[in-house]
C-alpha cells in the first residue's frame, strides 16, 4: 500500500501559564492509503494533538515542528481557497470553539507531480460564530491540499458539541455536501437522506428534520458520522468517537464506522485510550506515551508480541479487567 500521508519528526508544544508543555516529541509515521490505523495511549499522551495536527486544527499558539506530507491524487483537494467545516469542536476545551488554529499549509509539486506538502509551520485558520454555531475556516493557499470536511472527515467524542443545537440534522449534513460537492440544496438534502439511511437512523425522512436534542447519544453520533463522510473524505479521523457512549452503543458505532470505512474505501485514523477496542478495528496500532511513539506495528503483532513494556502493561491492564481474548471482540453488527 502507498502512503496517504507521511508525518515526519512532528513535535507540538503548547504554552500554558507561560510554560511550554511538550505534547508530541518527534513523531514519524506513515498512514497508508486504505488502512485503519489506531492511535492509542493514556490520557495526555498526545493522541488528540496528533489527530488535530493531521487535520490542521491545532490551537493557535501551539508550536509545531516537523511536517506532514499528503499524497493526494491530483483530482482531489481544494478548488477554492477556503474550506468550511460546520462546528465540530473538540468536547473538552482543548481548543475552544472560538479558538483559532494555526496551521501551515504550503503546496509544493514534488517528483510525481502530485505530492502535496502541508508543513505545519505557518498559515492561518479562523473561527466565526453564527447563530450559536461555529465554523472553522481552513485557509489553503490553493492547489490540491487536503480540505477539512472535504478530504478529511473528523468525528469528535461528544456529538452534542459537534452538532448545532438549533439546526435540523438533515440541514447540517446537507451543508457539508453542498459546500464540498457543489450540490444544490435539493441535491444536498437527497444526499443527506441517503447518508441517514447509511448510518441506519430509524425513519431517515423524519430524522432529516429532527433537532439534535430529539436524538439519543448514539443517534447523534451516527449523525456526526454522516456529516463527517458527507463529502466523501479520503481520511476519516475518529477521536474517542465512542468514549462517551455505553458499551453496547459503543460497539454499534464501531461497527458502523468499520462498515462505512470499508464501503467507501476510506483511510481511517481511530484514536482511543482503549487498546482492546482499537484492536477490533485497526490494521495497525501506534502506541503513544508522554508524546512519544513507543511502539508501532500490525495489530496482531502488538497484541501477541508487544515489544515495549508500556504496550504490555496496557494489554495486562485490559486482561486484568476482562478475560476475553482481544481479537475475538469483533463487535456487534452495525
Ligand atoms: N490547547 C492546549 N493547551 C495547552 N495544553 C494542551 C492543550 N491541548 C492539550 N494539551 C496538553 O498536551 C498534552 C497532550 O494532550 P492531548 O489532548 O493530545 O492528549 P490525549 O492523548 O488526547 O489525552 P485524552 O485521552 O485525555 O484525550 C497534555 O499534557 C495536555 O494537557
Ligand atoms: Ni484526546
């Protein structure tokens, strides 16, 4: 498999109370086109920082070193200089909804003529508020650099914070399709209805007109997934997308994501603190600890022959809780 994106020596430091906090330290890894890659590690290990860096959503003020190179086909990428993403703010205040990000987006034609370089060192992102919803604007200098919402779909932990409470969910999904696929409103609504069917919402036609508060947590997360994939992204990033849900709903959403990723041939970045859950979905697992990549390998190798003591301790902690063999947990049907 070829790489969809390549992360080289990526370092991120946040500034807090005048002190710099290192969140990622020299991470290098390739994300292969079509693979499902899990990023795991305990709270504070830098998982979300890695996901946000890939998506160009890091908080303004974060100091970034290294680079992220994308290898998008020439037909993909931004046609317009701005890409608009409906509010999908992280849920725990890591980046406030009005916070702007800082991202470097430069575009460079490489050897193959289709190499895209996104170097996270300059560039600009801004947020704006409209009727309670925040939109993130990702400024791209042109060329076929990845577009958040278009080339990258992002699902956060808390669906309530990612959906606009005062807009029917059908409109929120349609908006993504309209913006990124240049559809008319009727076409975009038709697409939204199809997506609500694909994420198995009961009675999709009624659900189109529903407001988020009329849906359960699991149903809201299905809507958030529908919005994330509405423009047919190459990469779907799910950052603890099932952590706020109870175990049964969690298994259903994991199965849903697995099915959609496979049906649409998407590449997946699955962020989780739960190695067992990650193992049910991932082809490969990257283990982060204190901002460092301590282990990276095929899921089978990580589970059966972990090389790093920290990975072994994560597995032991899981096995201490439940005696089920990890690889048998393939989850409920979606
Ligand atoms: N916006 C921010 N400003 C300052 N420090 C931050 C910010 N976001 C994250 N950090 C710090 O960076 C480190 C990595 O955080 P990050 O959110 O990436 O970890 P995580 O692995 O996603 O954790 P969790 O499992 O709790 O979501 C932590 O020390 C965290 O406190
Ligand atoms: Ni996180």
